[in-house]
């Protein structure tokens, strides 16, 4: 089972889309094995966006990510990283396909509703940044037989 990080950004909170977005992931069959609301700090944002810190738009990005708390989720499933990236859609909401979260709920490149890990390495690093080990739960085989064929597990 693969795990990935999803952040519901302040634009999700401000627009009261939390339930709608969480529902998309659950309906697909991804399992929420960790979830919490938290206020991001300068330190976490500098780590999380280390590749963007020197960019001229970083202060705007940082301010937008600190505007409200975010909701951090650890989602689990077979190929969870790729599935979540597919569901979320292209980063720029104006270019995201209809039917994806960003395609349906945003028009911005930056205010784009969610963050999703883009690789197994990033998922591990990001999950460790946003969750302590005891905040992620082992759900065992609960409902797996309803989500996957035996040979997919």
C-alpha cells in the first residue's frame, strides 16, 4: 500500500470546499489514514517550498499558505501517489481538465486548492514533515476486498 500527502490549502478552507474535496478522494477508494488541521509556520513553508524560496513570488505564496490553517491528509491506496495526482489535475487550474479537482474548483496556478506529493521520495519526506508517526494509522485489511482484486494487493 502506498501513502501520499495531500494538503487542503487555504483556498479550500476559505471557499468551504473541504467536504467536497475529501469526498472525491474517499469516493475513489483512497483511505484516509491521517488527517489534521494545522497552521503552517515560516519553518515548515521554507522546508516544504525549499525549491521556491529564492523565487520572487515566494513571499506571495507564503502569505497565501498562512492565511488560514490547512488540512493535512495521509491517503493510502495502491498507486496512491499517481491516483491522487490524476484526481487533482494539472497544477494551473485554468489548464486542468474538467472532472479533476483543480479543473472543477479553481482558476489559479497558485490558489489551486490542494498540494499532492509528486513522487514516492517526496511523499515520504512530506509525510514526515507534516505528521508524527503516531498520527498515521494502520487500517489493516479493512475494506480492501471491496476496493481491489486479490492480485492487486
